[in-house]
C-alpha cells in the first residue's frame, strides 16, 4: 500500500444544512431559511475536506456508506487528494445523513444516530486497516466505534503513528495512547457534570503522555501535558458566519500541525486559527479554510503541504 499523509478513522456522512435569517425559532413558530446546502459532513468528513484543501493526502475509513451517500461523497472528493478506497459501500443501506439548522450563535442537528448504534444486528463500520495505518504519517481516530476505535488506536501506537482524537473519556485507551485529545466544552459538561475543571484537566493529563486540550468556544482554551503547567490560549475573534464544523476544523488543524512537527504552543495556535477561519465562511465544504487565511489570522507563515 502506498504511503499517505493522513489516515482518518471516524464518521463521514452527508449533511444538509440550513442557515437561518434570525435566531432558531421557538416551538410552534416560523423561521426563515436564507440558504441551504447538501455536502460532506461528520467529524471525519469535514476534517478530510480541510486537510485535503491544505494539500495533504488522506485515506478515509470508518462507517459504511449507502445508496443515498456514497456516490455524492465519491463525486465531491474526486478532485481532492482524498481516497475512499477503504470505504465500504452497502447497496442495502441508505447511508447516514443529518440536517442542521444554523443561526449566528447556535446550530441544531437532527439525525438517526441513535438508531444507527442501536441496531445490534450489524455494525455498519469497518475494522481499522492495519496496512493503511502503517503507511500513514499521522492519523485521526474518533472514539465512536467502540472496540474498533480502540483497535485503531492500538494499531497506531504499535506502528508508531501519532494520532489525534476528540471527546473521549480520560479512562479510555483511545485517550491514553493519543498524541492529542481535544475535548469540547459540550462533551465535558455532559459527561463530567459537577466536576471541577482544574481537577478534571489534571485527571486527563495523568492518564496520557499526549497533549490534552479543553476548548470552550470563543472563551480561552486550556492545554498541557502531564508534569507541565496548564497553559491557556485566547481563540481568534472573527466575524462568525457559521460555527458548523468549527470543532472538526480544529481537529484538522491539529493533525496538520502534527504532520509538520509543530510544538504544542504552535499546534494550538494553528488549530485555533483553522477553526476561526472555518467560521468566517459557510459552508465549509464549499469554502474550506486556506493556509493563507490561517497565516493571516495567526500572524505566522505556515509551510505549504508537499
């Protein structure tokens, strides 16, 4: 198998998004839609869009695609350095899609993910591909596919392939073996209700030698490794068109920074600028952030992917 820059194991789907004129409407009321798009989405799909636009070669792996999603994804990624060669197409499966309503401050998602995971008759995602992992420079491993996600993390560790992950608990193997784990404020609030954030951050650092990042939207993020002081970084303030995919773009920024051997401070700066640049346009899949835009925001010159 040929060498590739990035192996991504996670969720790729089609997203129909609607940007609203005003705030998301109250129940039994009306909201005006300004524009709509149907484009690739999901934590891994959006990450791939951004990395591909940076010029990195990407192999996608993870959930199966169906008759409503596969051809559209294949068509979109055809002009990018992104391979769907590992993706399983199931002609009896419609494929995963979601619908998202976006106003200036919020996004509200609707999907069928609970039923997707509740179907115990079959798991519609792949085993991680060892050869693809072995031949990747860096990787992204999302924690949503149970034992298969753990296996992807272990294979990365076994073959010395550093990987980034998102939103997994501090006592998980996916966290323990990661090079970077990015935790959203939403995940922390829902999974560690009542925890003191400083104690929680210390617990995360204790369980890995990798970098831990807590993000809180527009508020200062925290980052650090075990044995080091916790540092903070103020996100770049921009005119937000849409926050849809901001976290996925942050992850893409982390993975790009890993591929370029950036230190922790520069990695956080680059990832933050990537997320900010993504928020300045809508939709991301038609207007992905560029290295020039990120350099302008971060006031740094970042090397083009080769």
